[in-house]
C-alpha cells in the first residue's frame, strides 16, 4: 500500500485529489487526538470534525461513522509498522554492534509513535481490544517473526525455536514498557522509560547475539570463490545462512568448506 492508500472497508469513497488525501489524513490525526482526550466511547464524529477544522458533511463524505475512522487508523498504523520492519531488517543494520543495532530499531519504533495515529492505536490495542476490526494478535506474531529474523541473521548457530523464544521475550517486554511510557503524561518520564527498553534488550540479548559472537562467526568464514573474509549475511536458503562477499560480490550458502582452517 502507498502512503495514502486505505481499504474500502474503512473509506466511504477513496479520495482522488491531493486535497482529498490531505483532508483524510487531517481527519485521522484529529480522531487520534479526540480518542486520546476523551476516549473512544465518548468520542463523536462531530468532535472529530471540529478538531479537524472541517465540516461534518466533509467528514461523512469519507467515513460513515467513528468505527470506520478508527479502522482507517488501524490500517494506517499497520502500513507504517510494516514499512518500518522492511527498512530496518537489512544486512547493514543487522551487522552493526548490538547496542547500535538495538538503538537503530528502537529509534525507528520511537519515530513511529511520534505520529498520533500510531500512538493511539497502539495504546487502544491493550485497553480497548473490542473496537479493533483489522489488527489482532497476528500482528504481534509478525513483530516476533521480525525480531527472530534479526537474531537468526546475527547468530546462525541459534535454531528457530531459540530465535523465536528470544524474540517473543523481546517483543512482549518492550511492548509492556512502551505501553507504560505512552500512557505517562510526563514527557520526561516517557523518554526515560523508552530509553530503558534499549538497555533491557541489549542486556538480555548480549549472551546470544553479542558482538563477540558475531565477530567470531564473521572472522572464520571465508568466501569459497576468492577466500575473502569481507562478508555480509544475506538471508537464508533452505534453512541455511547465506552470505555475500563484499569483495567479489558472489553469494554462497554456509557449509563446512566456507570456514577457514
């Protein structure tokens, strides 16, 4: 989906002009503010229209009710999360020192929650699950899969079950702290809590995907084509770690022959 694409399930009509797309974005941001201020049950389309500075008739051109507005917010948040995952699940980020990798991913998540729509959708998922139409527990599982992929790329010696368990602990613990942070009215305390997420994840993951482990793997691995040790991890093939040689550009799968004597 593109930046402005939304499912027809939530929109009464799709905006075709840029002005219409901007109006929809303004309505979603206004709805996020209203839901945050008064709660979903108390919120009305009239309050949302007033917050957006638009006529109620203009709002109804796109959304039949507040449920449709919230569903559009869900879709927008889901879209942004998947974009963030794609942008951070790259070899360049995976091969960073552990603390730097965690900081990069955590910063991307923090940037996501600077947007009112994503911030409100995340909080409401834990306090008003019944109002959701599109997002469910499968999105949490996708987050676990994303984290497991990062861990597997950093340490191919970890099996799938180990990666999934580590990732599950990372996702659930960081979500719990993030929820407490986003619900805190004290912005300084909110920042302090989010900073602790990084410290928590680095301490927990260090024994499993720490810098020493990554360095050891990369130092003994050699390209079978040119014998270079300048390698980067490049996904998996049939359950085995793939590598790309930075010198000759060729790709290969991890085998016993790939390790130097």
